[in-house]
């Protein structure tokens, strides 16, 4: 009762009274108010009438009971020993350090010991830190791919000669958009930052361009395919549209920014992709294997090496460090004034300018430089949509229909064919009749230049009746100048946001604060071109890579959970480890192992994350759980086999639910189901369910635990043993120092003798 950390015996006494009344009471019901008040006093989170997690409650209860029963009257200060030692010596020293502060009946039967290993990733340091820590319960992660879900991706190569590709991939619950980039990049053999990932509405209009850190799961059911693309909205999977960035402008040799290349051979074509995937089957299968693991950012251990190597092979430049620094959340990592422009593809429905709004097919996203002149913009857009014109007129273009990656075409000759020698869009001639008479295939307009304020004028033409200006064909106005006309950084509150044509990167709440969206272009096509635009830009080729995937499991074994627990994992960026050797915070590689197991083993299955619950069945053994392969203390001769004696089940989702317990009578060996006030016998065959949450195992060799003997066990003075060990270590250290000093003196003597000689 004099333990300052405990409850002065209040919790222990209240728990004792609870047990007495439940097992020996004469009344048919008992209300444990004293017990609830005691646990609330020990941990304020249990005050009130909220529902709580049973595993959290159990840990607080057992910790509180331990402190009320702790035989250590005055706890000494115990420091971690950072010295490298043999496992059995260090584990024993750390356990003695724990017992110097903790001696109770609960320590004897419920506490085990972890072994934790951390590897510093700094090659110049390469420090390995090993520590041993006590545990009251083991939290086992359920295999991540057990709760995998599928996303549908429609990938459109930059070269519109190539058909779009539709494929389905599986991802873990907590993966980010960066995981989609990595996996899609590996399947299609392209760089993971060489494309935009967008969400569209049912009309094919882009709602948002996703950044790298957004959770894939948070977009569930929100992405809708439109425009007769062969996919409707789905409630069962997440859908994305992906546009490849022009390879001529992607990735410089030595920097992570975009640079214009005069010629490129790195267009992704749908020709031969299936054959390429078949050749790389073993490589792709790894993406769906059980041992393939990604951290929450979506990166696996070999990602940066893999992609940096690809870029190095392609451009013969070392960009490994630049790729690591690439900012995927602000402007896609662009700098040097490269920005993205959304292109809307509309048609005239009648002889009215105001009825041109109907979109033909999905919008597109192109990368342009702010130094480009309006004439250059016309040229680049003409090149991009050139195949629509070719297919409409069946023009003879050299090598165009051959299976080649890149074709040099005299675009200027064809531009003059469609637009005339002296093409110059004029606002006064902006009519459909003029459009048709001049045989223009489309008109290129600037969208979003009209201020939303009352009686406002267009930023470009200065008129109040502007229906979106035609983009002038001139060298005098640049894209940067056009962007500067739009007060896109102004919000309704008058605040400023640092945006560089990045409206679509913002979340919905921030989008609503912006008065003007990004600069966007619109191609308004003559009615004769509608079918060509649609057929060229909406054609999809379904690429089934699901044959490479492992079929979604209906269950995982408890053994799989132990293996998953002991896997190497990379620390998250927000949880970096401070390496005492190189004096820096590092994303170290961590491995957890079990060094010592207690007589009563509590296993907590990690079903809950921040966003969801893993509802898959974990197949746990009722008898003979064998931990031989998982306990690393080779000198431990006790049995490694355990039998189940209780289960806490959780029914419901992450927001709430209901707990039901299964427990075995030690003497009769019968199992019972405890559901609030209802108790009934249950058959052993019904014990393993997908609701299993906390499992309780008893070691086979201990039989019935003699609680009286453990409770009456005398206090052990570990301080005396600790001091003896410290004295021995000090003597060893002094002897080592003497030897090193002697060796140094002998070396100095030899050096002096050599100099004299």
C-alpha cells in the first residue's frame, strides 16, 4: 500500500472483492462499481461510460495489479547498458535490471522478454544495437496482404497512337498513392514519377490529382470512370486514371527536375506490353508474394535502388540521391517552372458558341514550361493530338503506323495543311461558321480567366462578355505571362496560398477556398471529328496481371503472424531512431524477436489500424502451440508448447462493437461462452473464429499454478547481485585497458627503436 506508483491497494482489493462475489457470492447478479471506480482512479481514460479496447484495458488492469503487489519498496534508477555483449549475458543483465524494480506474482507468470535489433542504414556507421525489454503481452501483426483490396487503373501512354491499358492491382490497407506508383511502375517497367494519377467524375472531368502521401484507401469509392470508357462507378474497388508525362521532358540526367530532350526513345507503347510482362513474370510475381512488404509511404527496400538504376541506365546519370529528395507532394517534384495543364476535349453541338461545353472524352494532363510562347503551346498540343487528325483524314505519314517508339514527323507541314499558311485566331471571327469555313479541326481556348467577382472582366481580353478567349498564335505572350494574369493565389478570405497551377493537388476543402482554378485549355472540335477523338483517345486494352497475384486468402495461421512479427521492418519517417554512434536520427531497420516466454502467454492480434479493422480469420491452435522456432533463448529448457484456455472476441467494426469471451474450466476442461449476462457451454470446434482478438495460452509443463507459493515468495535482493556483476565488469574493463595501454607502450617503443635504427 506504500507503493507511490500503484493505487495504494485500492485496485487489488476491489479486484479481490469482484472475484469473491462472482465465484462465491450468494446473489445471482453483482454490479462491480467499486472495481470500476478503482480502475478509473488508476487510469482516467476509463472514467465515464465509453466503450474501450479490451486489450488496452487488460494491460492497464494487470499493470495496476502488479504495482499493488510489487514487493520492491523503493525502486532504484536503472540505466540501459549500451555495450555490445553476448545475448545470454546481456539478456540476463537486462532482466535483473527489470527485477530490481519489479517483483510480483504477475512478473512470475505473465512477463516475458523481447530481443530488439536495430541496424543503422548509414554505411559509414553500420551500427547494430541490441536491447532486451520485458513484455506483458505480445502484439502480433496480421499478414498485411490478408486485408488486401483491389484497384482498377486506366493507364494512358503519352503517345496517343498507343491504346490505353486497363489493369487491376492489389494493395494493403495502409498503403499510400506512392505504393500505387511503385507497383504500377514495376508492372509496366516505367519510372514511378513519370505519370499523373487523377480522379475523375462521371463526365470524365478531373476532380483531383493525387499527391504521394494520400492513403489509397481514403479514395475508396470516390474515383469514377466516365465517358463510356467501359467502366462505371464501383463500390467494390478504387479506380484511377493515369496519364504518362511526355518522356521528352521527363527527368534530366543529373537532377530531379524536368528538362527538354530534343529526341527520346522512351515512349511507353501498348505494343508488346503483354509480351514484356510475360518475360518478366518472376520479377512481377515478387510484387504479390507474401514476403513483399512496403512501409506506409509505399516504398519497399529495393525501390529507390531499382528506379535509380533504371534512370541511370536510361540517361547514364547518377540520380539516386536526387530521387530520394524528390518532393512528390508539391507540384509532383517539378521545378524550373514546369507545370501541368489540364486539357478539356469538347465539341460543338449546334451553331452556338455557348453549346460547346459537352465533353467528348476524358480530359488530359500535359506538362508545359512557363517560358513557352503561345505559338509553342499551339505546336505542342497539335503534335499531341496529331493522330486524331491522321485517323480522320487517313493521311500518309511516314512510318506512323509501324511499331516504332518514336517517329520524326514534319509537324509544321501538317499544321499548315489544317490551319493554313497564316494561321492567327481572331476573337472577332470566333464563330462556328468561321470555324467550318476555315476547315479548322478544333479551336484552342483559354479557360478560367474570368474573375468570379460581380461585373468582372476577363483578365486577357478585358471584356465582360468573354466566353473563354482563343489562345493567340504569338511569340509575345508566354505561358508564365498567362498564369500571372490570373489571380489564382487569392482566396475568398483574402489569404494567399503558394500555388503554381496546382489547384487540382489541393484537397476539397482547400479547393473551395480558391476563387480561380488553374489555367486550363479547351480544344473545341468540329462535329465531324467527334468520332475520331473518341475512338483514338478512349480505346482501352485490358491487361490482366491478376494471374500473377496470389489469390486472396480466406484465413492466415497464427504461425504466419509470428513470422510477420519477426520480420525486418524499416522505421517510419516520423519514428526515426537516434543512432548513438553516428549521432543522427536514422530510418533504421528493426527486427523483433522473443527471447523469453512466460508461463501464461497473452497474444494480441493487431486487428485495428487508424482507418480499418482486419476481419480475416486467424487460425490459432487450441492445443500444442509450438513456439520452439520463435524463442531465441537456446538455454531455456522449459517446454515451448502451449494450450489455449481463453479468447476475447470482438464483433463489429473500428467505430464500435461487442465483446464476447470464451474460457475453459481448468478442472472439467469444458469451454464456456460469456456474453454479458448470458453463459452457455460451447463446443471446442466453435472456438476459432474471425472475431478472435486476444488469446490466452498456458504452458503445457506447468500444470495448475501454485498461486499461494508465488504470492508468499520472499523478496530477492537483486541490488547485491547487480553490484557484484558491476564489480566484475569493472575489473574486466580495467584489465582490458591495462592490456591496451601495454600494447600501445610496446608499439611506441618499437617505433622509437626503429627511428633510432
